[in-house]
C-alpha cells in the first residue's frame, strides 16, 4: 500500500508542477523583455532633443526619427498578427509623421496597442501558430535591436541612454 501512496503523491506533484509551469511565456516575456524595452525606447524618444530627431550617425543610416517610426511600425504589424486583425489605421500614417512630438506620440501609442494585446494573450494563443509565435518573439527581440542602434545616436549627442541612466539611479539608491 505504501508504494501506491508514494506513486500517487509523485503523480500529484508532477501534475501540480505542470500546472504551475503553464502560462509563463507571456507574463515572463512582458516582464523581462517587453516592459523594459518599452520604457527605454519611450524614454529615449523623450530625452532626444527635437532638433536631433533627424540626426543620422552617417549619411547612409536611418535617422533617429526613422528608428522610432520603424519600432512603431513593427509594433503595430506584430501585435495585429497576435490579435488576428489588420494593423490599425495609425500604422498606415506613420511614414508621414515629422517632428519629435508626433513621432514620440505615435511610438507610445504603438506600445499601448501592444500592451493591451499582450495583456489579453496567454501562452496557448501565442503558440497557436508559427505566425503568432514569430510575432511575439519579434516584439521582444526586434525592439531590443532597435534600442541597440539608437544608443549610438544618443551617446554621440552627449545623452546617457535611459537604460544606463536607470542603472546609475539604482546604484545611487543603495
């Protein structure tokens, strides 16, 4: 009787562990990757002076503004895939935007669209198809790549990138 009891306890522990392991991908992705990069990109748009939004590191590169618009475009494209709908009208107007205020607002609106989309997702929905899995991963990874590019724009403009500034603030609080 004792071996059967131990077997049942083991089964219950495995089942509990499996249940506990479900729906960790989306919340973990949001907490560890999406929210920090959202904060960093939005803060980068805030700290870059308006006169530097057209700045390019070299003539053949994208401007700072182009990078912000690219992030917004990808946010709308990927999150609309997750929602199973066409990208909203705001996505089609991005390429015509000029100036810090308009571009920063559009970037923040695209992140709000994604935040709402991700809040309604669970792991099963994300993993339902290769398209949704790719869109989810793209939101997390591509915005980090964009941020990696714009750090150079910020630093060459004499601005400490938001991620670096935040780490400095954390150290000074300790």
